[in-house]
C-alpha cells in the first residue's frame, strides 16, 4: 500500500461539505490478490488524513477490465 496527499480531492470533498475546513485528504493505493494466487487487482481509497477512525470518502476498485466501481460518500 502507498499513501499520498491529494489536495484536489480535499477541495472537492470540502465543497461538498464532507470535510472540515483545513483538513487534508490522503489517497491510499493498494493491491489485493486471492490467496490461491492469480492476478493482482489495484484499488484506491480516499480518507481524511490524520483522522483517528477515518471513513472512506471515495473507493475506486476495478475487479475486471470491463467493470470499474466508484463509491462516494454522501453528505
């Protein structure tokens, strides 16, 4: 997994009222793979950086080449 700051997403979520003023957003990139092996699948999750128990603001997951799932929090 890799974590990086995402200022563009922070502005977007702040405008939608999902992020408190001055808070930062972190994008976490990761990979999952079946225990029996096979292809690795990448995913991305956006969370409030530094929150004690962060809830995902956005989840981006593409389990198949033809299927991409994006879930966003609603305020």
